[in-house]
């Protein structure tokens, strides 16, 4: 397969991923990965990109153990090829941290998430979108671990920097605020939770529309702001 065809196959996988079709994306990424490995070699950046996306798609499609195995292999290979602190390596580590959290391996997920958040802030600055993504992941891992106050501290700090820089209706800012609201609710701070939920829901409605799944979830959470158990029972934190 020509390089152009491999690139098109990989792009098709990315498109399917963004459409929420993880299993179909995995099939496309498998073909792109195998083709890149045969034509470009196992350490070529294009091969490693396809391998990382394949791992994430496998996990998202329900093949959790295979996905984690592939994510671990992606981290190991990128570390060897690019180094520990290369942005491409940190992206793979961040994905593995999220996967660990989602399957209940909270200790491992937390250690990796906090490492990536620290490295990205050092390398990219506190308001870079990749930094904010990692800070959110670290906060979610902290909350799943049971240290909700520490999660709140991470989210409040991240939000204080991100909102003036990116604006209140940026997707990352909405995500930070909505998860901060959930943490407030977990600690029984229902008043603070309602204020944050109301703002996040209004911004999400303006950007995404009232019927978007993320907006609907925010309104559902806001309705249960006085019930801390709701946020664990529906899987907002941890698995």
C-alpha cells in the first residue's frame, strides 16, 4: 500500500473515532498500523501514531485488556524512540493513565496522570490545552482515589488559569467547571455545586445545544447536586 493510501486509511480511522464508532475506527487503524509497519518500519512516527490510536480504539470498543496491553506497548516504544518527556510519549502515557482509571487500577492511573500533568505544565505552560487535559485527568484520578479535596484544588487552580485565557465557553473550561461541580457535590457542598453546574450547563447549551449528550448529562447531574452518591453510582469518577 502506498504511503498516501496509508495516510488516508489512518485519516478514515480518525474520522470514525470522532463519530463515536470505536470498533470501526479500530479496524481502520489496524490496517493503517500493519501497512505502516511493513512499509515504513516499526519505529517510524506514522507507525507509532497508528499504534497509539489503535490501542485507544480497542480500549474504547470494549477490548479493555487488549487496549491496555497495546497502550503499554505504545508507551514503551515511544519512550525508547522519542524519550520520556517528548509530547508524543506523554500523550501515550496520558491515555494509559485514563485507561487504568477507567478499569479501576486507580493507584497506577493516578501516578501516571500526575506525572504527565507535571511534565506538560513544565514543558508547555499551565494553560496549554494538553496541560489542562492532563490536569483534569489527574483530578479525576484523585477523586476516584477518594481524595476529593485534592481533586478540587487541582480543578480550581486549572480553571482559574484556563478561563481568562480561553474563555468560559471553551470545551476544556466547561469540562473543568463541570467536574469541579461534581467534586463539590461529592463533598456535600451542594450550593457551590449548583452554581458551577448552572454556569457549565449554560455554556454547554450555548456551544453544543440542549440535546447534546454532554449537556444532558450536566442537567442530570445538576438535578442530583444534593445526592453525593449519584456521582459514584453512575460512574462519573473511577470506573
